[in-house]
C-alpha cells in the first residue's frame, strides 16, 4: 500500500489503505479539527521529534470493553487502602507533560513532543481530551490522558512515579466510563500491561464498525471534574 501525503485540506484516506504496520499517512497538522476527525475515523498521530507527523490505524487493534475490565486482587487491596486520591481533569497539562518526561527519563523515547503537548492541551480546553490523576500527600504521582468522543475513550499514555499510582487512576477512570455506558476504550497497540486488565485484540474492520456505533451517542464534552461535582451536589 502507498503512504499518503496529507495536504492542508482536513481529510484522511480510508484506514483500510494503511500499510501492514498500520502507517496510513504523513503530514498535515495537529489542529483540533484534524485531530478529532482522525480519532473519529480510527486514526491517531504517532511520531518522534525528528520525524514528520505520522498517522496510524493498526490492524489488529487493542481495545478494552469496560464490561470486561479486570482488577487483580492485589490492586483491589491497594485501592481499599486509599493510598491515592484520584481526580479527573484537574491537571491535564501536568499529566501529559509527565507522560512525556517520564519516558525520556527512562530513555524509552517518546512521541509526546512539545507540539503534541500544545495540541492536546488545546483539545482539552475545547472539552474533548481528559485526564485522570493520582495524588499522594498533595503531589501528582501518576495519571493518564486521552480523548473522548461519543461513547469511546481513546487512551493515549500514562505515567507513574509511585508504584501502582497509574493503575489506580486507570481503574477509577474505567469505572467512571463504565458507569456512563461507554462502549470502548481504545488502547491502540498491544501491551501485556493492558491485556492484564482485560484488553484484547480485534480486527481493525471490527473496531471501526464498533467505533461507528459508539460515535452515534453524544459526546460527554467539558471538564469531567465539574460534571462529577454537579452530580455529587
């Protein structure tokens, strides 16, 4: 399959035309409009600081259905101890920045460039990107972020500075999504870590069909912290 080069027009080729490794297109920009269109089509950006913007739609796709979410006995014990305070959308810029820096500190490399951080912070300000935070003694020690459209949450990255912090934040977010009838958590590419929570691989064709159905529902837009506060009030 050819690699498509994007123009200034906000559009993408069909995901089925991606290469065997999932690479679909090169170029374009990280505007909010283009990013949201990409996610709606099952496409996401993933590139290093010395590369052009690369757009991907892998096959198979790793997904987690909230109803299939699994919590280990050891993690349940940690949650019951209430070691961490969990919040939503209270520190999005810090979470995405820590996701980038924690990978650099481990010398793993990161696709979360300064350009990506700025772009996703703008998506957050417009109410489509969200974060879950784990705090310990008033310090941010773990978290994750992603994009929400319809009844699908597209997970992007997580970090932890204290053992199990990101796991507890991920658990809280997943239960939040399950309670609100979310159908899919898109995990993008396969990792053993996420499969232990119940994530599994499905064909891209099946993922795109399920995504289309999930997008028929209205998007839970805005700061989720405020939503939770209104409901509690």
